[in-house]
C-alpha cells in the first residue's frame, strides 16, 4: 500500500486552484486504496472554507464510492444512492379518482377506513404508512407516503421495475410518469442522497455559507444542533438552506448520528444525507425532469440552487469555481434551471383554498350571536376597498367589460362592486 506524504501548509499556498487540484489528487489516491498521511497540516474549518479543499485526517482511509454502471441517464452517486423519501400527490376530480388512487398505491391490498379524515378531506384510507384522503376538496384525492411509506411501497412491489439494471430508481421514474399521465399533481416530493465516504462535512458547509462562498438562490440558512438534556450530548446536526414554505428546500444532516440516537445499527463510520425537498409547482417541475433524465437531473438542479464556491475577488458568485468536494459529491454535473411554471391564480382556486382553510371558522362566526350575516356584510364592504389589479383580473374573466367601455381599474371596481353588493 502506497503512502502519500503531506507536509504542506495549504493556507500558505495562497492559491485556491492549487488546493482544489490537490484535493482531487488525494481523492484519486484514496480511491486506489492508499493512505493519506500528514506531517504538519494546518488545515482547519476556516482554511477548508478558504481553500475549498477537503483533505482526510492523517492516516485515515476513506475509499470513495466505486464507479457505478452507466444506465439510461443515471450516472454517478446520484444514481446509486438516490432515495425517494417523501411523496404527496393529488389525483384530479373524477368519479373514479379514489379507485385509481387505490389501483396505483396498493391494488389487491387491504385498506383500513380511519375514523377521521385529514389534510382538509373528510375521509381517510390507510395501509401501514401510506394514506389516501378523499371526500370534499372538489372531488380530488390526495395520497401521502412519507419516508417509511416510500420504503413500504418498494417492499410491497408496488413499483414496476422494467429493467433490473435500473433498480428501484428506475421503478420510481416509471411510477411518477404513470401518475403524471393520469393528471396527478405533486405537492411534495423529497429526493435523498447519501454520502458515506467522507466527501461532505457539515462544518465545512457552514463555513462556506458564513464566509459568503456559496452562489445560491436562497436567502438564508440555519445550522441546527440538538442536545440531550441529560448529558448535553449532541443528538442531531442539520444545515437547512432556504425556507420550507418555498418551492425548493435543501437539508443536509448527519444521518449516522440520527440512526445512533434511534438505537439503529450503523455500519458506516460516516454518513451525511442531502435531501432536496420540492413543493407544489417545484415538485411538478422536478418530477418531470426526474422522469426524463433520472437522478442526474436532480443533482443538476441542486447545483443550480446551491453552488459552494472557492474564494474569489469576482463579485459575481455565479462565475466562481465550484468547490472540488461539492463537484465530487454531485458527480461533476452541470447546472440546470428548474423552470417552474408561473402561478396563475383563478377564482376557482381561491374558492377552494378559502373553503379549505376558513370554511369551518366562517361557519362558526356566522352562527355566533355577536357576528352573523350583518358582520359578514361589513367584512365584505371593507374587503372590496382593498381590491388590487390581480383581484379585478380574476373577476373579469368571462364577464362583460366595464360600463364606460374602458378597462380602467376604477371602472372595473365600480362594476364588480355593484355585482358584489347585489350578491350580498
């Protein structure tokens, strides 16, 4: 077994490009089964951030993941370790929507009718960790399977794997494609990718974010550490990038620590999981790209949203060089825009959202002696004065032009204000 001596002070080099290439050379030697041995290395969390180089500790053997077999657009670690870790989709309204949901998520399997519904639906069927919600909401049907539910679907053979070389990933691609053909929309899908080779380091990731060495479309991040009240031991370590209320959200956390705290047997000495959590239109767009190109598309979109970069005087972060360790994890992919379709709000959608969120509260207020119909009329009158162009535009669909024959905002508000007064 060869030995690579490292008596190099990376900080003293002052050349981020040299440090990055050095890291790649080390990675190649480690991949070949050699040991990296340092003499006086001064690399710490800050210098790792500044040099963008990830160097294993002296004497530590970190074999990289073996080269995966190329298959139908799936390449690199993102093809080998891809997991679907959460799924929430909606079947369009129809007389057979519930039957189609059961056919896709558990044909010939027994479902249990729960006492209560959920997710703003009246009824719920459940089988293990997979739930189907129906009744109300315009006749649509919602299906939800979180982490254990996704593993359950795989174990039950619900996914049709057309080619064994594609594995479970290929099964999910075909499954999502079938759902899309049925007109389903996705409100949440999580993709999870595991690093068990020591490529990612949460301290280095945090240092890059704090130092501004990250080209990202997100506005903020959080480093969250959970501790035990008994002895103060760390029980969780996570870096959240972005907001969970947005179309896209990235979570990088210590999966090994999570499993140990849960009492699970962990074989990997290091285990960092990266999750891409997509919502609503973002989920629809990313599912489409995943079906077309496989996990490599998710890697490319992730790089578009989060690009850890080497320090540079260039104020335009998008022109900076990507850190070698991030490219190594993402399998040297290229950036890809997600292309989220613009949101078009309609009266029907507003009505559904209002009924789902405020229907019960409105009924309660109308039944209250202190409020009732007169109170509601007052709320409507005040609300009318707060109309904006977007409200007028939604109202104008399918209605006659304003009496004055023009399209000014004031005329529209007068016309539709009269219609509102007549309706109340």
